């Protein structure tokens, strides 16, 4: 049997957040229905054309966005029907939905449960109403906390996103503490990136928003990592912390080179060693445009080092050797091992978590 993970991109949002550079649109219900029909067509076509479909078992499904919780329940039923008709699911398939605090209610949560969704990822980002307003989110602190309380009545496996760079070390740990108290089992912390063509960039240029300095961001990240580790969370990837058994199986697929297929605009896939990328605008996606990147040993070596060292799974020395790279002969690798920055165990190399903050530098010197 071949494990498969499925990603489904739901690119709808009520309003664009100031920092957002994701592929997301504010669309009418009619346009949403049109998108879902195309998405279902893509699911069916993949299953029809994949030579390994009979051996595949879907271990994880992830609804990401955009704001999947904006999608109508009817459309969710349609997607689940297409999945169930075309794929074999395992008994304990992890099924995650990303939600925004202001777009969940009891009715939706009950339907998600009925559909088999068993993990909810909440886009909290901050617990300061002022900051949330500044970055253009539609929820405030109270809505975020109430939504988690509500979700926890129906789901045990809850994740929350926080953005580092929006808040200093003191506040970010204060917010993490609140989330833990509400029984959140998984916390993802992402850096604030200020992209071209976003309102945020204009605000920064007009001096209406002042991002934290790099130094403050590093301090906030380090403090948060220490705090979460001390409170029973395992840092299983550079940006992800989980209580034991609550690591995201879906994300681990990406970092451990297992097959995954992405459906929807801008979705990525990695199937039998080949990477695919769907068009990142609706017009081209509807025309079925997508790019594929041929297998390359050089790229695979680089990706294995990059993804493996940022994750508690580490990087297999043998796998790199099979691809033609003996990493142990790399002088920088020898030095990092000697200094205790890298650790060698059971045929794998690991980056010590206290050096995650400088992982880019270390990885750069290994590839
Ligand atoms: S909710 Fe997420 S995807 Fe939607 S606009 Fe905000 S940041 Fe972008």
C-alpha cells in the first residue's frame, strides 16, 4: 500500500488581510460553486489517471486556504463525496480544516464532525485586538478565545497559528499560555513577512506600521520555543510545536518526502518523485494549467537537507549517499558535528533545536 496525503485549497476570504500574499479571493456564492465543480473534476481526473490509485491509502486530508470555514456545507459534502468515491481512506485518516475565529459556529462544527473532520486549525495570529485590527483581521481577542472554547467542545485536536513579528517576547508567551489553558494541543508560529503588493507594505512605507526589529523577532521566537518546550510541547519542526501525539501528520508528509496531491488553484503535489504546481490564478487553473518539475538528484539532496534538518525526523545520511552526496565528508558538516550544532544518531543527522534560529546559515553551508 502507498500512503497518500491530500491537500485541498479553498481560496475564499471575506476580506483580504493587510499582510496576505496567499492565493485567496472574495467571491460570490455562484463563483464559489463554479470553483468547487472544477476542483471535483480535478479530483476525479487524478484518480482516473494515476497508475497507482488502487494501492493508495489516504492518510491525511487538509483543507487550507483562504478560509475553508467560509465554504458552504453543501460544497463540503460534494468534495467529501468525490474523495470517498475515488480514494481509499484509512480508519484513522487525519482530516484538518483551517478556520478563522469569526467564521465558525455550532452548526458548522457539528457538520464538520459528521463529515469525519477530526482536527481544527484556528488562525488566531495574535491575542491583541489592536494588533489584529492593524493587520486587517476580522476578529478580535474575545472572538478568538470564544471560538477556541467553542471548538474545544467538539474537537480535541486543535491547533492555533500565531505570527511572530507581530508581538514581542513577553506578549507572545502570554498568548501561548492562554492558548494552552484553552487546551490547544498544537501551535504553529510563523514569521511576519511583508510582501510586495500588500497593504502592509504601504503601511510600513507610510510609517503607519512599524514591524519588530530582527533582534526582537529572534528574541520572541527563542522565548516562545523555550516556553512551549517547558510546558510539554515538542518542537517537531522549526515553526511547529505539539503535545505528544498531536504532531500534524499532514505536515510531516511534506517534510519526509511522502506522496501528496494538492487540488485547487496554486496547490502543489509531489507524486512518485515528481513535483507539480497548479496555476496560481483562477483563469489558468480552470484551463488545467500546471507546471511540473522533473526529478533531479541535486534538488532532492538540497530539499532533503533543508526539510530534514528543520524537523525532528532529521536527514538520512544513507539516503543522501544513495543520491550521490556523502554529507559526512563536507568540512562544514564535520565542524558543526564537533561543535554540537549537528547530532548524528541512528544513521541520521539532526540540527539541535537551539540552533533552529540560525538554520538558514547552517543549511546553506551544507549544500
Ligand atoms: S484569512 Fe488568511 S488567506 Fe484570507 S486574507 Fe487573511 S491571511 Fe489571507
